[in-house]
C-alpha cells in the first residue's frame, strides 16, 4: 500500500510540474524558444542586391586561368600616365632586385645566383604583355621571381608591364 501511495504522489507531482512548466512557457515572454522571432524561410521576399555588388566576371581567378598569350592589357600601354605609374610601382616593388638600371643589379638582386633578369633583355622584351603580366603576378616557376599578386593590385601590375615594355631593348 505504501508503494502505491508513493507512486501516486510521484505521479501527481509529475503532472503538477508539467502543468507548471506549460503555464510558464505559455505566459513567459521568451518561453523555451520553441518558436523563434527569426524570419522563417520564404516568409518575406529576398532582398535583391544592386548590380555590381557581387563580382560575376573578371578578377584574379580569371587572370590566373587564362593563358599568358591570350591576356590583353586593360590599359593603354603607351599612355604616359600609365607608364609613369608603372615606374613608381617598379621603384617600390621591383628595383630592389632588378635595379634602378633594370639590369638585375639591385641591392638585393646582387646576392642572387644567378642574378635577377635584366628587364631590357631580348628575352623579356620579346614576351607578349600577358606573359609579362603572369610573370609579375604569379612568379616564374623554378625561378626567383616571387608572385606579387597579393602585394600589387591588378591595375598596377599592368602599369609595371607597360613601363617595362616602354624601356625597350638595352643598347
């Protein structure tokens, strides 16, 4: 009889606790988060982004994937402003190795064996602009030219290529 009585008491306490919790859930402002105030899927139309917010063409991945001979310069390679900007970028990022005389005798370049490339050599000057761009951007496999794609913006890399081509062959 005691066991039956104890079981009854436990059952009554459990039912009472359940009803107390349900009352709490139904009347408390936040309850137990069975329903969140968040927007449900498809409850409101998606916000449309303005054109140009997310790039859908171009960019570094396209430049890396395009073969060098197929790359075309997006800047006027003979424009004096482009060449002047290219020279400024060259002095900042390239002259330490390739030198201010463009001969591979820069302060850092002198310590390399073999020396960095003379940018006025026929080997460099005869390359298509896309090949030069890829050499500047992604380095030269097996060579010392570091990839500068994360250091120099795309437009400035094209400006450097325009500047290098404007130097012409070494006399």
